[in-house]
């Protein structure tokens, strides 16, 4: 299993970025996926997740209305579109594969994700 995140960078507050996560080594469409982030000195936290079909998603309150998760099962790729970025969004962003089989839920728990990408740095300047 490999998850390769990309698309991070430095952006001014109010700007936008689109992250991608290329998946390989497993049947991508069989698993829910998520994005998490970790700021310096803080725990890794849930940002947003999506069911395996892409039909349902859930997000942390802090990013509601600004971040959108999507997936292309034909391309084995997960996306995170981020708009109206704020300095507090600065963190390393990780994509992750869920380890549960329920097709209807999006878990916020890091313990329910078993494979993680290497992370991509997002820095938002004020």
C-alpha cells in the first residue's frame, strides 16, 4: 500500500490550494479515505473524509464550507480542495486509508485509519 500526497506549498491568507493523494497497492474504491493535518507541537487531527463510493463526506467544523474532499476511483486519487485559507490552516497534511468496512460512515478517529501518506506541507502566511 502506498499513498503519495502532493500539492502543498506556501500561499497567502485567502488563497487556495489543491492537494492530491495518489493511491496504489490496494483496491482504492473499496476503502473510505481521509485527510488529516498536524501543526507543529500539536496532535494529528481529522480534517475531512469520504466514503468509498464518494457519495458522502464529513469535515471538521474548522474547515466546513472552505475545504472539499473528492475522489476519482478510476484514477485511484484522492483530492482536497482548500479555499479561503487561513494562517491556522498551516500544517502538514496527510492522506490516509480507513481500516473499517462500513460503507456509510466517515470516521474522525486516527485509530481507524491504517495507512498514511508521507504528508505535504501547507503554509499560509498572513
